[in-house]
């Protein structure tokens, strides 16, 4: 499922439409520690986090992560927004908390997941 | 890129990660493997942020040479008072501000170590810290050490397939016309060399003949001195070898060093270590192949291995700065001597026993009619030391130690070859006989011999990574499992893989063709 579709399904607001919106996401990883996010960051993952800072965009940039989802309606500050635009990271914010956001994302992705064989 | 240097400002969270970003651009421009870039970025970013979080200022210096990426991040700052604690996962001294930003999870240094092939840290409290790490660029080194001392003479192979079955770690395949060694599993022992009927699998010296007339020390295993039949004592062989080398009229013991003396020193060192060691039995690192086996198949036993270097490495250290030629009896000794972590030019030469034997034979005195028993009294058997030789026995014993069923032994000395190096397939004499001849007429101990600490710490080998991407790796694992169930399960080895499970893995990884199984009927074969 593409990032744009996922955002629409879970009712997240997209701040930086464009480039990465069409990227197909295979998995979701949520966490609030940079080291954890770094380890799980790959080119088809959506990172979900409470951390609304430019460092998250930096991680995305270094690890080729296409999308980042903030939670609990958190809004990115101007720096974060500028960094996401500059790098072409799709930045969205979900109105739900971390747990519920992940639950919704899981439902979206598991509905379409191919049976592993 | 030869070397690039980027400055890092301590406390500047806004620009933290900038050095790593610029390094990434460089690596991409060079076309580095994405898996390498990924590992480099995790490690570099963690190291850079450590400077931002803890230090005053620092720099990231990266260079690409000898097929590896070396990164050094140094800073002036408070330093790390307790490095061991800092390396523990979850240990952090980061400020509240850093933690709010998601740093300070205590995973920085462990993450760097995990994502690099070599890692070193030094720090002086009150001055600063220097972290150095290297990532090898060849993709196969993701899977293991990436080096072994075996040579494959492919045109000799007649597909006897004995090697496939003999390998204790299932590292050999003969899927095509020639054998292949899977680096990440090979422990550099002699199992395949010993069974190969055609000499396809062997090892090579870095030179062909003795350094006659050169100013070089020759290091020989005791086993080499007892290869010349009955009635010729080791001392006579050593004297003949020294004479053959010529040059200055130095004593034979100065021109020809015998490895056995250094093995005895190592044994004493291991015993001493065992007096206070926490994990018993202590395992001696005498045989490099046995140590490789532990890293590959018995990682739980790593804490049992005494932190000392094999005898060949101790001798090499003692001969630093001199020309030295080592006569090696197995590929693992060759690798220990030549496979320098720094990747520089080899410091020493290695020579195979056959070359020495051929050169020596005409120069030996006639054999005495009576057994040549030397003047030295053989040492009494070691009561507190269990010597175990030969791979099948090693595997059983390691299983036992792992199962905590060996409580009555203080020190174990494992050797991969039967009777230790006396049983090397590169030697001709019957191992028990050779060993007996040595033990009844050993050379006097060498006063200079000593044990030295191990330089590279032991670490579990990562084993096979099916894919750098975890998602794809899981899919591959599922396919391997399905395929394994479809194969007959006879483990006949006729396809050139040791087991059906190994073949399933080979097929999914593209090493073997889908229809490689010779037993499956065509209609059963997967499309």
C-alpha cells in the first residue's frame, strides 16, 4: 500500500505531499528511541514516533526511509517541515496515539499482505 | 575517496548528523553496496551523535582502502571513565535534553559495534574519546570472516564428494564441477584436505623453498622433526635444517625455532589463567581451527576460551621486525599468520612441510640402528589437562561442555587434527608414531617462549544472512522450509550439498539449480 493511501485510510494529515507519496510500504516500525528507529529503518518502512524533531528526518535521510508518521495530532515545527520537504520525506501526523495509530496501520497492511510462501 | 574529514560541534543538535549525511553522499557516489552504506550510516550516525551529545568538538574521518571503509570519530570532551559499562546496552550518561530528543538509549556504542567488522574504542577521562570502526566492502564479508587458508585446485576435482560429508560445519559444496567453500562457515580445519583423494582441496605457502643463505628464522612444528623414520632424532633433524640454511654460524636453536616450546608456554599460561577463571573448564586457544569452530558452532563456549593467542601468533610477535618463515601444518595456522586484520602486506612467509621434507631428506645422517632416545626426560602426563584431538571427539566434547556435563576438568586443550599437529594431512608419518617419537626424544625447552594475550576478541560468527532486508529474509526462510519438506530427506549428498536442508538453502539463495536433487523424480520436482 502506498504512503498516500495509508495516510488517507488512517485519517492522518499529510504535511509534505509529493515524491514519497507513491512509495509502497511493506512494514511499520514505531518507537521513541533514535537507536531503535535507526536499526529498523529501511527503504520500505513507515516510522511511527512521538518524537517530533528534525533528527527523525535525519534518520530518514540517512537510511532512505520514505515516510514518517507523528502521533496524537502532533504538528511538526517549521524546521522539521523544512527538512522533510528538502529531503522529500513524506511527513504525516495521525490524530490517534501511538498504540491506536499502529493498530490502524496494522489493519490496513495485514488486509493486503500476501501469504508468505 | 582517499580520506575525508568532517568537523562535528558538541552540543549542536541542529546540525548533528550532517557529517554522516555527507559521508553517505560520498559512498553513494562511489557506488558502494547499499548494505554497506546502511551499516556505515547506522554506525557513523551513532558515533557522530555521541560527540554532539557528550563532547566539546570532534571530527569524523573516513577512508576507503584495501576493500574496507575505516571510520574514526575522535573528540575532545569529558572522555569515558568506564568503557566496559559504556559498551553495555542500556547504559547511558546522556543529558535530559538529549533524552527528550530520543537519544541516550544506551544503544549507541553497541549499535556501532554490531554494525562494523572491526571496532575499537579508547578514551582518557578529561581529554576525549576516539572510536574507530571498519566495514568491509565485499558483500560476502557480511556473512563471516571472509577469509580462509584453503586453496582449491579445481581441475583436479573428480567429484568424490568426500569433502562435502567430512566438513564439520557443512561449509563445502560441489554443486558444479568444482568445490566451493562457504567462507562464513569454514573453520579452516583440515577435514576436507584430509579426505580429498585428488589434492583438489589443499593449502599453499607464500614461498616454495627454504630461505637458504637468507637471514631468516625458520619456525617449524615439532611434527616436522619426526617425519624421517625411526632412528633419526628431532635434534638431528633440526641441526641438519640449520646447516642447510647456512649463513652465519649461529646455533641451530637460534636459526630454527620449534613451535612446541611456545605451545608449552601457552599451556602454562592457560593453566595460570584457569586458577582464577570464572567459566570452567577453560578451553585452550592452542589450535586456531578449534577456536574457529567455537566461534562458528559453539558461541556459548566463547567465555571458556582463555584470552591468549595461539602459539604461532606469539612467535610472530616475538619475531616482529625480523624475517621469518613459518612451516605450517594447516590452513588455520596460515590464516592466523597472514590474515592480518590491518590488511597490510604479510609480515611473514609460510612454507608447506612437503617442501622442507624434500630439501632435508638427502642431508640427514644415516638412521641409528637403535632407537634414538634423547637425553631429555619426557614431561609427565598432565593430570589437570584434558587433551582432545580429532574433530569428531571435539564435537562430542564441546556438546558435553555446552550441556554443563563436564565439571571434573579444569583445562581442555582441543586440537582439530588427530594427535594435534602430528596428524596434519600435510604430513606423511603416522600421527601416533610421530607423536611417540617426539615424546621420547623431545628438544629442551626454549627459555624465550612465552604466551601472549589475544589481540582480536572472540565473537560469535554471524552465520548466514539470507538477505540484508529482514522482510525478504523471512520470505526466503519460509521458502527454504517448504522446499526442505519437498526434498526426500535422505541427506545422500549426491547433489553436492551435505544435507537436503542445505540444498534447500542453496536453491533459494541461487547457489544450486531448482532441479539439483538427483533422487527426486522429474514429476515431483518443483516447477
